[in-house]
C-alpha cells in the first residue's frame, strides 16, 4: 500500500473558510477592530473561530484585556502559511 506525498487539495468550501479566516486575521494585523464594530458583527463566526485558534486576541497582557481584536504570533504564522500556499 503506497501513500502519495505532497500537497493535499481542499474543496472550494474549505478554501472559502480559510480565506474568510485569513481576511479576519489580516484585518486584525493591519487595522485592529473593536469587538462591537460593524466588521466584528459581519464576521462574528469567523472571529470566534480565529479567537479559538488563538490567531487573534483582545488580551493586552496577563492582567488586562481591551475591546480591540489584535493579531497574535500564531495569527502571523497562519498568515504566512496561507501566503506560502497561495504564492505562485
């Protein structure tokens, strides 16, 4: 039994999810947005998933939180990974 090596293709639906998450993380990196902004309302499910995956956070330090979503180190790695896959 042999296994194929290399990249695994994903469905259009899965790619749409990845790109939606990418949009949220990239926005948090370039233009952090508030928890009650129009953007936050429009992308509420994607933001919840990004926060669960620790791509974005409202944590400022160990003892403080803000009302602004910001990108994390993990989020920067996610962006880099998506960029690597989408680059020609």
